[in-house]
């Protein structure tokens, strides 16, 4: 796709780039580049992670990071001087909508500051479209930039950004050229909880994996090897996997379990492993490279991701880690949370249990380890499911095909909104 003599230019807004747990964004960007789109990335925070995946590293030259406070200051002052009504209206809009959420208000004002600080850089790139991953602060930045440059924006909503932090979401759905979410569950949730317009304005584009990059390898696996991959936080439910491992020991099941990932619950999980006497059987491996993750996927006997819904309502979307396991022919066990049943169809492409039920989880893992014929059938069906519905190239194509018509839609939306469309309401 080209505009005149150059390819269409899309700027992605994300909270942090690179980010170990957001490989799905990296894959989507690579696919769009392959379609001929010139993609640049605005990261609202400077990089902080030590481990950088090779495919993310290949995009580093395309990333724009926030300017310093001193650099941003005169740019913000200039915008306030040139557009006092617009900037005042946006700031007052943030205060009005987030007054009872002081932490989110403070972060949103910081995003406004960083957006104005980066405005000359973004403007110089002459983007044709802006797209944000996560409906929180990245989409706030995209929406504010959209108003100032008169360039349409869109966003992808995933999980915590709608279940836990839904600030300004109705406004973003109203103003965006289009919105995307990653599951039918999410779209229905948005329709029920945020705006009835969700079913009309939100498209479904799955996160995905490349079937070619995750070759189907159902044979030659290590007997009894349980694998889990994910950030070590509450929504992943790894505490229940450890408890299920205790039950497997009591039942005399031979196994070993490795958990790949890093996060705030690492110390708590290690204490549970130690207190349960599982030190010789369950290991926390920390964050590993994508190549190391693939090697473990090729060796494991079963993949387990026991996602839960927290007391605050936070939960997973459709974890990409499950897709990677299913793509290589690894039997999966997960839970009936959010959009997971759209990927893991119980008894067909994997096994599902009730979230937070360690006994249920132990039963399902034991089945996956001791029913080779049924497991082989489910593994093949799981691979087919990935190829059909979660191939990143096919899913990125859906986003790509949304881009050509949004220019006219944006103009029509702006005209329909009238003067109120020039800032936050």
C-alpha cells in the first residue's frame, strides 16, 4: 500500500518497547512491514528489560522514545500558547473523567505532557494512521496525537485495559476510526459494560503466531515434563499449578515442572514450592529467550496455563503462550477464563478446568500425561485451530485491510462530532 511515492506510514503507540511479554506486537509489526507498510513505534517509556528478543531488536531503529523533561517543556508551552482552548479542554476533560482515579489521572496528565513533547517528532514523520496497543495510556497518547495532527487513530484492546483500567474507553471508542479487540468475549464485555456501540465499532483481530516458526513436533517428548510460560503475576494462576503438582505427588504421578517467566510473584511462588516440598520437581526458570522457549516447547509433554480472575476483576485475554504450545503439537490444559475457550475447546483442542481449582487442574494434567491416543488427536486439532484462526499473517492482514478506508471514516466522524470532536469531552 502506498500514498503517492512512499508507502503508507503507521505509527504504533505502546507503553514499553521492547517488552518480553508482548511478542504479539512485534510479530504484528513485522507482518505489516511485510505488507509494505512503514511502521514506526512510539514507546511511552524507556526500555528497562535486560532480555531483548531478536525479532524485537530488529525493530529498535524504528522506535521513538520520550524526550527529556527539559526538551518537552518549551514544546508544551508552545502548544499551550498556540492552542490554549484545546489544551485546556483536554486537561479539564482528563480531570473530569478521572477525578476519582487519582493515580490514573496523574499518569494520563504525564501522557499528555509526553505526547506534546513528542509532537514535533511524530509530525515530521507525516503519519497516515496511528494505532495503539492497549486501550489505556498508549491509546490516550494516540487519541491526543490524532486530534493535534488531524490523523485518524485506532487501538487494540486486550485484557487489563478493559477489565481493570477502562478509563476514557467510551471516549476512545467514540473517536477512533475503528477499534480492535482480541476475542468475541471481549467484544461482548465491552458491549455490556462500556458502550452498546462496541459490537458495531470493535473488530476482532486475534493475536497470533507463525505456524512456520512453531513447527509441529508431536513426537520425541520427555515423559512427565510439565511446562508453563507466562509473567509471574496473579492472573496466570501459577500458585494453583504448584498446588496441583503437590496433588500429583500424592497420587504417585511421575513428573517434573518448569515455569518460564518473570514477575512480581516470583518470591511468593518459590516459597510455595519450598513449603510444599517440591524443590526437586518444580523450577522457576525466569525469563528466557524465544529460542529457549521454543526448545522447551519441543520437549515438554503437557503445557499448563491455569489463568484466573482476580478479586479486582483482572484476567487474561487469550494468552499467546497457549497458541505457541498448540502450534508445536503440545497438549494444553487451561481454564474457562475470558476468551480462552475460543482457542482451547474443551476435549477438542485441549482440556479446560475451572479457574482456581487445583484438584480439577491436577486431574486434567494427569489425563494429558496418561492418555496418549486422545492427546494425539487433540494435539492435531489444536494445530489446525492455530493455522485456521490464529495465524499472525492472516490476523495482521485483517488490520491491514482496515487501513485504506479509515481516512474517509475519520473525516466523517470528525464532522459528525463537530466542535466537541476537537478535544476530550
